[in-house]
C-alpha cells in the first residue's frame, strides 16, 4: 500500500512552506532580535514570544511543604496546603508554591516574607483547631524531583505526594520560624537576625 502523503506532494510542500513562513521564521525573528514581528497581529506576536521562552526542558521540579510544632510536643506535623492557601495561580502551582519560590530569591527580605507566612499559618491553625495547643514553630520543607525518571508517572495530572511519602534524605529544610522568642534559622540551622521592615 502506497503512502497516502505521496498522492499530493504539492499540498505537502505548500503546508510546509506555510509553516515555515508563518511560524518558524517569525518565531526566530522574535527570539533573535527581541522585537515584535512587523505587521503581525498582537496575538501572534504573543505566541511567538512565548514559544521562545522554553528552549530547554527543566532538569528538576520543586515542591514545598510546611509543618508545625505544637507547644509541649517535639513532633513536626505536616499540614494540608488546601486549608491554608486555597487560591491557585496558574498551572499546577499554588499560591504557597509561588510565594516560596519568590522568597528564596530575596535573601533577608525573603526570610521576612516567610516569617509573615509562618505567622499567618499559626493564626489559621488556631482558627481551625481551637482545642489544640498553641503553635510554637513553623518550618518549610523543599523536595526536589529530577524530571528524568523520578517524576515519571502514569498518564494524568501531577498530584503532589504527601510529605510522609517522601524519604527523609530528599527533604531539605528551607527555614524554621519560632514563636517563643528565638530567631528563625536557615537551611543550615544558623540563626538569622531579622531587621525591622521599613515603612
């Protein structure tokens, strides 16, 4: 049986030419010169710029978790994110994920941001569990997955695994925040003296 595409080679050449002229050349122009393609509609220029953003696949993906330690108890308790950060941003990243990624790039200011988030988590926990002891500390955990094999799953949307299912050697502490007068500590356990926010 002959290949069906050979019955109309002219049509194949025309479609290939359209693809090159309408997509590949304008996309290369936008990527190389960092300019809008002249005379192209705004929507097409938007698509050309987006296509040039992702030239390489990411080598890893991070998930973030938070835990609380209650007064009089040394155990760390992982909390369900949906009870504290309900609003989704875009894709599968949650509001909490976005804030953690941003704070890790901000140095001292990022530590202040995480302190504010920890205070919110403490207040929200007490609203949800008024019968429980007070929250004494909050810590953030980062888990990194390599996209080569660790994230390979059956078809379907990516579901964040519970922290209990993550081996201890894969968990990295981002920072720990206390409510008993101690300064917060960074990933290495070093105390960080927070500077007051400027108005």
